[in-house]
């Protein structure tokens, strides 16, 4: 199973959201230019920005530990 980066998952959630980027900007306070750069892969977001976007989109970010190479094999 191919792993997907958190930022890619968040971009996909924004693209498929029932909210426009304008509404997300108003709800999160993340500058429209910053959000645009993030969506085009030209810039990142702070952890606070990620939290605010996740909240606005109704997402829960959950950290899961990935198995390391060789783990679970004999």
C-alpha cells in the first residue's frame, strides 16, 4: 500500500471540501496567498495552520506509527 504524505491528504481534503478556499481563509485566518502556495505545492503551513484547516474541514489528524522495515517478519 502506497503511503500518502499528510500534506497531500490535506490538499485532497481541501479540493473535495464543500467549502471554498475563500470560506476556509475566513474561517482559519490563513492568508489566501499562503493557502494558494500550499495548494500548488509551493509552500508549507505551520502546525497551527494545519490544525486550523483540519478543524475547519471537520478532520481529525491522528498519528499512527508505521511498521519499520523487517518488523513483523521472521
